């Protein structure tokens, strides 16, 4: 496996990370996960743009352009001959003695990356998943793709311990997003999802789904809804780079609609597959 670190492509043994890296001691950094289908990057520009935005929101200036970031992802996937999987990229505020305030300007951010081979979750895409609602106790800047994921980690663990595949964050009675995904409900033919504000990460897959809904002339409401409203939806699904459009068949063990993936979810899944250039060409 070839890794990327600060301009170099390295073997694992050559990777040298510091104990004083602010990512390690504070989670002071941001990251991205970019999907690769049949050796081709999917929505890479959108992910790199979000990486630059997340960095700017924590006042970290990345010494790379969007094009350079795409080039790094491209080179990594080629070096590792990645077919289906993802690229992980993270940037931290750099290496400095452990004090909370920013280090001075002589300290450069540390950009690292690697690839992960993993197949599409075809069985789950077909059969659907179970969600468990969890109190959202994260901070108020969930729009930043921060390395700090303790709230997400604890929520996911709680869901998994209950035999569920994903957690459903609820804050002030409002359904926000999954532990690593965005959520959508369909009621009477209308697609509902949380507005893209500070309470959720504006997923790249979320944006693709909103475009597909528009292509299918499905009306969309980007408006808050409650857990009770979620349970009363006809269909429900969560989206992410790796989970794509995953139908949700139960929330807190209660069936959604008929308790099977719904027809509009299926239509969106089909259109999603059709717009992945690498899959269409294969
Ligand atoms: N929300 C959270 C908290 C996430 O961690 C993720 C992705 O991991 C998403 C939403 C979905 O984002 P994307 O579709 O860009 O993968």
C-alpha cells in the first residue's frame, strides 16, 4: 500500500507521523472520503471543494489547490491499483508542542492519504437497513467534516449494539442525520430532508440525490421534521459516499411503510447507478 504524506508517495514503513501532530492530540483537522468505481474517481471535485471549505471554516489554509488535491487522489488510486473502494484524505493543523491555541505560521498543515478497497454494499442496498434513534450530543458545527467524531462513534456503537446498521441523530426532537450519513423520508410522494445548515454535514451524496429527485420531478422539502414524523413516512433512506442510497426498513424496530424498500427509493437507486460514469461504461 502506498500512502501520501506532504507531497510524497510512501510505503507504510516510510510513513512517519508525529505524536505532536494536532490531529492526533486535538482532532484538529478535517478529512474527506472519495469513492472510486472501477478505477475512476466519483464526484472528486465536489469532495475537494468541501475539504477546502471545511479547512477554511477551522481557519486552516491548505497549501494545495483543488486540482492538486484531485491529482493526489488520482495518483494514490493508480499507485494502489484501486478498483472499487475509496480514498481517505485528511489534513491537520500540523506538528507543534501541545497548547490549544494555533501554532505560529511557520508550522505547516499535514496532509495524508491512503486508499481502501471495499465493495459496494449490494446486499444492504437491496434489503435495506435498520436505524436506531440516538440523542444528538455533538457540537453545533456539524457542517464541518471535522476529525472529531466521538459523538458519531458513540452513536454508531449504540446502534450496532442494538443490532442496527446506522444511528439516527435526534436533537430537540428533530431528526438531523445519521452517524455517517444524511437521511431522507418520503411521504405522499414528497421527498423530505433536513436543510443544509450547521446541524448536518451537507453530504455530496445528499446533493446528488436532490439533483436526481429534480430529474424525476419528485417534489422536495428541505425542512426539519420530528422523529414521530419520520416513523410515519412511507419510505426512508440514508445516503453517504459508501452507503450510496440505503433503504431504511425500520427505525427503533418499527417498520417504515410496509417494512420493505419503497418504490421511489428504488427509482432513486436505479437513477443513481445510471449516473456513475464508470459503472455505466463497465
Ligand atoms: N453526515 C455525516 C455526519 C457523515 O459523516 C457523512 C459521511 O461520512 C455524511 C453525512 C454523508 O456525506 P457524503 O455523502 O459526502 O459521504
